[in-house]
């Protein structure tokens, strides 16, 4: 048996934002059920949490006496000095691994847009102890041999990887585009595009850590670098992962063993990609002998969002997951690598953040 490719990457940490409500300024009547006055108010079950990425605040949003917390037209707003950040609709939980003060308000649409008359402030305090893990980001590149602008993004990502070695793992998802069939396309590409990452249509596109909020990144280096720094600042790693992959030449299978150790007890999913470098094939605006790297050959996990570990991963206790993949005849095993990410979410699955 040959050893395929082993890497050690630090792992996933997910941050979920939702909204809080402030009880200050509320009358006793409102606190005890409210009045049907048509005013939108936000409240929270707590206003202080540990910045461990696990403890969360749950918000309640009411329009008068009507609870609209789970309505599809309600969203929370994180108020920042740089402006407001809209949370996903119906998200009502917030957790973070970054200490600080967070201010929230709510918006609800019922014939017109209504913003809460109050705000809620949540204080996230730092947690001592634990291991300091290196944060490597997952970069999802969407491309096609029929895309004229796509080589520019590949060049940008290569430059960032050269300037910041070990910081970014790129997974390149190919798709048919512009009437051109791409032989490296997979069903996973379209599933990610339509069901997880905002159903975009144009190429190229680039996303950090499976977050659809970064879908406008195309190939501008300064923009991609800025978002990289935002990811590092806002989503620090709280766990680490070790990877071992073994190739069985006799039956052309690869067995991947992924191990995770976390600073906090949490629910994690393990996402595994098998990628290949050095594929020579024509490329629009790149020539007939273009080299395609980081090409995702297979999503080894059974789910595009990763496979869940049995039960919570306990703080300081290593957990292991194994998955296998059958290699197709045209794949060059000597040019293949394994990318493993650990995912977690704290808002019921609406918002996923990844740290490698």
C-alpha cells in the first residue's frame, strides 16, 4: 500500500449570529406579555455569554403581542461601528468565539419593513485555557474550462498561497459553462451552487468556509485578501484535525482517517474532499495545455455539509472518523491530496462556518 497524502490542519469552528433583545426601557406590561400596539421589540434570554463558540443567546422578537421570532420575514441585525450586518431570516441564536460587545436589533416585514424600537447588548467574555490552533481556511473556487475570466481567479489564489503559505486550502469545483462541457465537473458542484451558496450563475466565484455571504468575490486580489483577514479575526479556530490517508493500489481505494480535538464540547461534522493537481486540459483564455490544480474529484463525505460525529465531541478528547473512496481510472493517484474540514453550527443549521 502506498501512503496517499497526509496533512495536519487546524479545524473548524462555526460561529452563528442571531439577535438579542434588551429589556431596558420596557414597561412592566410589555415584559409580562406586551400590548398589541404594533411596536416591534426584541428580548433575549441572557445578555452575557462566554466567547467559547458554544454558549449562545436566544432572542425573542414580538410585534405587539405576536411572537414573530420564527417568521420567515424576520431577521436580526448586528450593529457595528462600520455599519449593520443582516443575519439570515428566522435565525434567533447567537454565539461567538471572539470576546467583545455585540449590539442587536430586529427587522420584520408585514406589508412594510418594521425595525425594533430597542436594541440588545450582549457581552461575550474571553475563556482561559485550551490549545491555540492555527487557522487554515477552506477556499471554494467555482470554475469551468469554458469560463474566459476563470484563469484570473486561479492566478490570484496562487499568489495568496505563495505570500501566505499554509493559510489557504483551495478546493476547485468545475462545472459546465457557456455551452462548454467540462470533463472535471461533478454533481456536487451544482448542489453546492444551488442549495448552499446562494444559487449564483456567473463565474468565477470564490467562497471562504462555505459561507454564501462571500459570494460576490470573483478575482480581485485585494478583496479576497480582505475577506481572508475578516475570517481570521471573526472566526478563530478552537480545534485541530489530523489526517491520514492510505491508498490500496490493488483495488484503487483510498481510506481517510480524520481526527479532531476540540477546546470545547460541541457538535461537529467532518467534510472530506479528494482533489487532484496537474491536470492538463484546454482552458478558455488559458490555452490548449492549461494546468488545472486543486480539482475536486470527489466529496468523500456522504453529505455535502459533512458527516456528523456520533454524539458531541468532548473537550480535550480525540474523536475519529473514517471514510473511503473508489478512485476512477483516469485519476492520477500520485497527484492527489486530501482536504479535511470540521464544521459546526449554532443557529439550527442555517449558517455554517468552517475552520481547517
